[in-house]
C-alpha cells in the first residue's frame, strides 16, 4: 500500500508539470547595472540542488538566491533593480542550515506537486538567522520596509530535528506587497515539542492557504497588521500566537486538536483567554455567531462591552453563491495550463527595457491574448507606456517577479484632463478579468496619471480581479522620482512644489458603472522613501488621491489593500454600496501640513473630492477614509496611521499629528467597522462634522487607539 501511494504520487509529479518551469524565461532587470546578464528566473537544480531527499542542498539553494548580487540583508536594505524568482521543481530538498531569502527574491515551488524543504537532524541556524527560511536575519532591515516578494507552493518540514530543540520553519518579517500562499509546515507532534511553524510580523502582510501540523506554536505574529485567509492548525500546542499586533483579520481559519487556538473554538479548551488566564468564553459544541470585547461606538454613543454581538447583515451580492460566507477567490496560478496557453509580452514585441515605448506592442499582445483565450505572460522588465492601455473583458495577465508598467510623457501630465494608465473595461462593458503579480508606476512629472480606471461590470460568476497588482508611485530606479530629483524640504514653506514630483492624479478609480471589482493584496503607495537608495533616503512625492469607489451598483471587495501617502485621501467611498473590506490600512503623507491636503491638486467636485475647510483635521491633513452617502459597507480590521508633521515625528508623543482621519456623513447607512485602529490622532471618527471617540479614552498602547467596532445604522 505504501509503495502504491508513493508510485501514484510519483506519477502525479511526473505528468503534472508546472508551466512556470517550462515556459521560456527572458525577463530582464531593466535598470540593473548589467541588465542583460542578470538572471531573473533561477531553477535551483541549475545551481546544483538535487531534491533527492538525501543530498544537502543548502548551499545550492542559497547560491540560486544570491547569484547576481541580489539584495542580501547584511549589505542591502531594499532594491527594485535586482528582483528574482527562484523556482523549486518537485522533490525533497534537505538542508542543514538556514536558507536566506534576499529582498526582492520570491521562492516558488511546483504547485502540482509541492516540493519539500526538509531540515536534516543536525540542522543549525545560520549565524544571526532563524529557521529553515529566514527573510530578515538579525532584523538587519526594518520589517516595515521589506516589500515585493513571495513565498508559495512549498512544504516546510522540521520533523527530523529533535522535538525539544528550538527551531522555526519560516522567519518572515515583511510588509506590503508580500505574501505567503499554499504553504504546509510539518512539525513533530510529541509532548514537549518546541518547534515554531512561522514567525511573521511587520507591515501589511497577506497569508493564504497555509497548513500547520504539530509544533508548539503554529504561527506567531509579533506585531504589525496581518490578513489571514484559509489557514488551518492541526495538533499545535498553540495555533495562532498574537503578541503586540495592532490588527489581525482572519477569514476561514480552522483549529483542530489544538490546546490553545487564538482562544478559539472546536476541540479546544478555551475560546478566549485573557492576560489574567481567565476563560471569558469557554469552548464547546455551540456555534458562536459573534463575540467581542473592548470599546464600541454606535451612532454617537460610546461604551465598553464584553460578550456576544449580532453580526452585521451580509449583502447577498458579496457572498459565495448559495452560502452565507463572504465571497473570495484564490489567486490564479494557472498550474493546469500548458505552455501553449501563454503569450509572452517580450516575444510579442514588447522590450521591457525601460527605454522603448512599449505601448503599441503591449496593446497588441493584450488583444491577441484575449482573441485566442490565452494568458499574457508579462516577462520581468520595465515597460514604458505613453498612452492608455485598454484592458477588455476576459483579459488574463500574469507577471514574472513583479514586472513594472509605467506611465511616461506628456499624455499623463495634465491636471485638467487626467488619463488612465490601465483602463479596465469601458463604461457599460461586461466581463471578467484576471490581473496578477505586476506593478504599475509613473516616471517623472505625470500629475494627470490615473494608474487604474476600473469600469467593468462583473459578478461572482466572473469577477474583475486583481491579485498582487500594486501601484508604486516614485521611489524606484528609473522613476526619476528618487532622492536626487525629489528630496524632502522640511521647514521650507509651500506652495509652490516641484511639478516634476507631482507623480499621479489617482491610484485607482472604481467608477460609477463598475461592479464586481475584486482586489486582493494590492498596495497603493506614493513613495515616502527611495527603495533603491542605499540609505532608504526619504522622498517628497505628490499623488493626489488613493482609491476612489463610486460604483453605483456596488458589490466590490477590497481585501488587504493598503493605501498610503496620497494628498487628499487614501480611501473614498462616494454614493456607493455593498462593499466588503478586509484589513484596510493607510498612512498620511509625511510632508503634511506643508503643504496642506488641498494642495497641490485642485478640488474636483465631479470626482467627489472632499472640501478641506475649517479647523477640522481639515485644511492640514489627508483623510484616511471618507464615506459619503454610502450604504452596507463592512470593514474587518482597519489601521489608519499618521506619524509625521512636516517630516517631524514629535507629534506622535502628544497624539497631535492629525485631529481625526475617518470621516463619515449622516447619509451613510449600514456601516460597520470591526477592529478600528488609529494612532497619533485626537479622535477616531468624525461623523457629520462632529468629532467622536477621543483617542485618549480608547488607548491600545503607546499612541495607538482602538475601538472594537464602530457602527452606523
């Protein structure tokens, strides 16, 4: 029987190969000092790894990662010009020491036959490192500044290491535009086990389809904001260990046979366990529809509570068909497609060299891919675009190691006539899209660039989907929006500002005609620092607006969509309805109030811009979140942050960096925000012009304030 199972698995791995392994790889690092020689795609077997279950493959795997001077933690803090994708074919890769995952390097396994990275019995952590895979040894980089990398389709196995040893499967402090997907961690299940599956923490991270078997702690989150979906803990002593995290959102999380879950349900002793070791809600066989504790703000009334609560009403258009579960759709991996089902952007004529105008070549490739029902494979590179790219319904695009499409030239300069870089559908057009794993940006003064304009009408039967599609405005090599061009100028009164540093009109616009937009792990960032500067030097970039949702029909999902440093607002919901948000996060521009939020982008009534007037927040600082005349919006987890006053952080100690960041008018109905966190502000909410919930009465720790939920009927 054992032999039969092994043979069946062997056949599956033999015949279900991954298209990523066989597709032609011709990506280039356009702004690297040696773009033609830098190897973007690396197969670990080309570097000597055997994957035979006996050979020590540690050195070969580390060589695949570090080759070509990728960004090693001991000498480099961040980079965009040396990004790589390291691929593991099916097999079992034995390691005796830590695999160091450099900045900007993604590790992908064969999704059809997950490769195993297995620790040898004498496994030892590398110097200053932790675990089989370490993404930030000795915390050399600030976790909140580690972006643009992935870990997916792998099994991590520590079962041969003595159970009493302190060993960690994955140490992965990271931040925005990072994710772990389809990972299994196997650990011993014996009494006294000390193994840890995953150490996370940092900034806005996304974890999906993870399984932790055995071990002492399945997953430790020591801080920051995290979004979990479809995560299973089997037989862990402690499943999910939350330490100083400000906000954690979990959907589809299961605990089976754990002594402690996160203080949980199903076969656990304790449902919620407080610091004082008191069981507030004992586990059992009953279904708990809703429970919470802390401060709450309902309409204008603030109170403290601990106990059951009635969950918010769920609009049917946001649910899985035939279910009361919120709709979600896993990131497309295209693992079942043959190589012939893809069209390469570079083979179709695009250069991706950062210099050539690739507008016509990319547009033609998109049309051909749609006409032939194929996926456009966006080879790694930097694609210069000087006109709008139209993305029709039924387009599928997947990137290799975060390629970059950027807007450049006169077409994108006008504040009076802003133009989209990507136009996804036209008003009234129906269809579905799958856009995966790439970055959108701008080059130089492009004050009229809307990076994404989403018009498409879609539904749960075929969504307008974005997975790991990020807008990165400035702060990257080739952007002409770096330290040299856009230095900070604290204390220098403005206006005017440098027009060459006005880099975008808006990150994303979900228009009135749109419905069924689905965003998952999409970061919208106006740069505060230069990723390619050795010292992470700060930059002063101006981007007018973050994410504007005006969808009249509603039914849109925003899952892990941090929006940061835009001048007027980070999120704006206007005259819309039926929105599901999971883990909203924002940061205010570091330069404000110099200049103020109303400058340098003029007020546009037709775009539902806020009016900045009076003492309220007001003439000074951008809104984190605005809601006007919107209905049935539910937010699970929000962190709205402000740290600076004209590049100075002294305001955090007195919580005076802003008066209030969240604004909702009295016309809104059916609004619920769970786990509402802010920092360095005087109030949590402004409702109809009235400030509510003083931060001092809702302190979480330090200068962070939180209310368990906010509700407006």
